[in-house]
C-alpha cells in the first residue's frame, strides 16, 4: 500500500533546501573574510545578527547560557522567518502546518526542562515541580503544557490566519475584476493590491511572529533559571 505524502512535506523540504543553500553561501563568504579587515556586506549583516541574538539571550538568561542557547535561537529564528516569508516565493508556509509549529515548540519546551535541571540540579529540579506546595504539582504540569500550546498555537494561528485572509481577499478581488468585460479572467485588482498585502502578511508579520517566538522561547527558559545574573 502506497503511503501518500502531504503536499506540505514538499514545501518543508523546499524551505529546508533553501536555508541550506543560504547557509552555504554565507559560509563561503565567511571563509573568504579577512579577520583584520573591516566587515562589509554579508559578513557585516551576520556579525550584527549574531551580536543581536546573543544580547537578547543574555538579557533574558545569563552570560554562560547565552553561549549554549544562542545557536539554537539563531537556527530556529532563521527557519521560522524563511518559512513565514516563503509565500513570497509562491510556496506554502511550513509554519502554517500545526505539526511543524508543535515540533518547534516541543524542542523549546525540552530545552526549558534541560536547562532548568542543569542549573537547579536534580534535587532542585524535582522540587520545582512541587513548588510552592506539593498539591501544586498538577498546576505546574498544566503550566508546562500550556507553554507548549501557547508557543505552537500562537505561531500556527497567526500564519494560517494570514494565509486564509489572503485567499479570501484574492477571491474577492477576482470577483470584482470579473465585472470588467474586456479583462475576462485576469485579476487586475489582485495584481495591484497583492504586493502591499504580501509585504504585510508575509514579510512584516512573518518577521514579527519570528521575533515573538524567539523572545518567548528565551523568556520561558530564563524564567526557569535560579537567577538571571
């Protein structure tokens, strides 16, 4: 019996391949860069991005954890952003699939527990599940589940809502265009309005959703640490 592959899987592969090519291009630029020269272009952008991510992570956690966590935050940020703006390349956004956002949120939630255990120690970590009183263990479990739900549903909901709204607007503009006799099936109003809408729903909103996911991930991890010094 043949296994049917969902169309979204192909878009996930396409976005992953695009990110791989982008990273290969960046790597080639970095390998040719002279550390003693003034950074420009791609190298300068990469340095500014790395510095910005490290500052965000350090502010919400601490200096030691920033070194460990920054690579993950940069990776998930790149993946989500490219996925969110993939509509500009006529691709379906992988983050419009709940299984993708749930997986990304699950990784963050696992890291929350890993770093919490690392910094609190085994005894402190187990104790944290029962704070402030033993009966609160159920509330703490629900709280951890709600973190997973919050991260995954927020990203998925905003991306899928933007996608659905775009389809509705396209259909509406196509109906209006069809009222003009000599245009036939050509959606003239869609061509005029689409660039502005894509700029907001794909580029601006995509960047905002990436930033929100990153900030929430770092904040949730930092909240579980004994201190943020």
